[in-house]
C-alpha cells in the first residue's frame, strides 16, 4: 500500500488554507507548469524530469517520480 504525506508547510502553517479551500498546493522551486493541464501521468513525469534533471539517473526514471500514483 502506498501512502502519501502532504504537508501544509514545514510547520503546518498552511493547514487552515488547505482545509478551507479544499486544495493542496505544490510549491516546488522552478515548477512553472499548470499540472491541471497535463493530459496524463507520463506527461507529468516528463515535465518533472525536464525541470529537475538532477533527480533523474541517466537511462532510468527517478524513483521519486516512479512512485507517483497512476
């Protein structure tokens, strides 16, 4: 079973915002793409690999992205 942890800030400082707006915000540095406009999981992984090339081992997708749910 996969479990995802979503933190509302490093100390929970955005918890009320997340709960009241019923949203989770992704605030990775340099993430300049609207994730809602990506057609599928493969497009998401490609966008992440393009923006974070240091997280990808040549010839293999990063474990970080392969764990994204289908």
